[in-house]
C-alpha cells in the first residue's frame, strides 16, 4: 500500500492502468505487477507481514474494498503448500486472507454460486463448481506438464482465489553452495557425533539462521549432551543463541546469531545411541535463513560414512545410486511424499508423474505401489515428510512396484544432468 504516492519520488508507474485509489481518494495503491514489490514481484517475508497487518487494519475500519488489492497481492505470494516465506508471515498473511473471506461472504447479497472452467487453446477441459455448501474447501486440478498458456473463465456470484503452481528445472547453471555446509561422522569422548562446518554470508540482512539436524536411526540428541557443548565459549557454539530438541530427540534445531564475529563456524554434536542399526540411511542437515526460507542449503550425512567406500552404492537394499541409464530405463518416475504403509504397499501423496510409460496410475494426486523384494518399510522412514523421488515399474497384475526411492534434494542434480533422457521410455 502506497499512501499519498504522488508525494514520493518512487520508481512506480503512476498511470490509470497501474494505480488504484481508495473510495475516499485519500490512498493510492499499486495494481500492476512491477508496482507490487519494491525489488521484485516475489515479496520478502517482511513485506508479506507488513501487508497483512495493513490489510487487517483497513478491514477493521470497514473498508473492505480498499483492502482488496492487498489481499490479491498476498494471495499471489502463497507457496505451493498454502503458506508464505516463514511461520511468522504465514500466521499474519493467513489471518488477513481469512478475515477478508469472512467479511466478503458476509457482505454478499446472494449465496455463492460460481462456475470456473479451465482450458487450453480453443477448448475447456476442466469445470469446478463452487456452491454455498462447499465454498470453504480447496479444489485441486492437475494440469498436463505441457508448455503453453492455460485460460481460466468464471461465471456466477461469489469470491474465489485461483492459484497456479508450476515446477521446473533450470539447465546449464552451476551454483556455489550458499553456506558451504559440510557434515560428516566422527567420535567425541567415545560417543558418536556429527561434525558440521559452514560459513555465513559476508553481507546479509538476515536476523536469524536456523540449523536443523536429523539424527540417524537408533540415535537421539539429548539435552545434557547439547548443553555440554553450548558451555564451550571459544568455538562455534558461541554463535548459537538457543536450541530446541524435537520429536523425542530425532531432530535438533540450533539458532545461529548472524551478528557473530565468527564467519567460518565449526560444531561437533554428540548423540546418545539407543540401539544398534545395520546399514543406517543418510539423514539430512539444513541451514536456513529463518525469515527467508528460500535461502537454504541441505546436505546428508551418515554415521557409517567412515566405512563407506565406492562400493556402497552397489550394495542391495535401501540405497539408490542414480544414473542416466537407470532413469531412462525406469518405466515410471513419480515425485511425491511417502504416505501410509499397509503391509508391503506404500501410498505416495501429492504425486506428480515425471513419466508414466504404460498409462496413468495416479488418482486424486495419490498413487499406491508395492515394495520390490530388496525394499521394505525401513527404507521409507528417513523419507517421511520429505519430498522424494520414486522409481516404479508396471507389474503384470496391473499394480505398480517401487524399485527405488530417494529424497528429491539429493536426486535433483542427477535428474537435471540427465533431463534429456529422463522422460524417455525403455524400448
């Protein structure tokens, strides 16, 4: 919202097409994309939070029409999961959207009766009806992954938000790791431990970084061991302002002060071993800009790394070594999240097909597949709540079978490298 923008020397398009005004003429606001954000169309966490507060204030003054441009901008900033950049801006942003929905529905002279159609070219192929009894539910439509323009048309009475979510890969770019994050297994006073090193940016506007660690199966982070390290004042732990142990010790959150004088930070964190596990799967470590989570780096470490050589990827079981040949020869590749496990079958949620050579098997964004003989439920545990890649084949009985799975972040470099053959089907 730009109050009295005509009094400011701002680089905005101040014309009839790109500027709106409040009903009383006292306020002006941006309506064109290039006017919606100072630096880019993608707003920062602080911009979202401030806009949410402004919209709530305007609606409190019973000026719902004046809040509409802010609400439209907030809706355009939501990510594929419905949230925004961080927990804090998500709370305020959703509060503003919910308040607008409440007031706009109360102000409607007629009951909601909307018809939305989605099409491409000259035809429409998807129709969504929104009535009074289902207006508070979300409708999802999976569009074919094709290049081109889709068109949306609506008729009727009511208010609805339409959001298009697209995912794509950028080819031919080499990126330097954002925080130069590294992790490996070590020993500390007879205990298994993870050794971390990272470097904070020389110039950053961030006010907090979050270091998130998962513990290997059979091991946990404990309060006594973490606090014992926090008492060290001459090392990297001096940059840690607080910590949280979550999920019974399976996850550790360390909050890093960006104002620390240390730039190259090293931490060694011991863990308590609860029970022995053979062939532990790698687990992840993430360093995140707390108020701008799009700036993050995620890597994986394994407690068995010291014993792991070049033959590790050739061992049968849960481990998966991706290659262009393997991706090309796989009959179906699905991006999604592990869901419920029933006996020897796994449900894949939010499923999106990279390829499906012998027909579609995804229904309502879900797919079901059985484990092949070398896989079992233990292979799924490290991937729970993690976006993952599943390799599948078509069985003779009409069911799908999982031949391999791994997390999306670690698979992405190989998928990008092999992108030209990933969608090809085996002969």
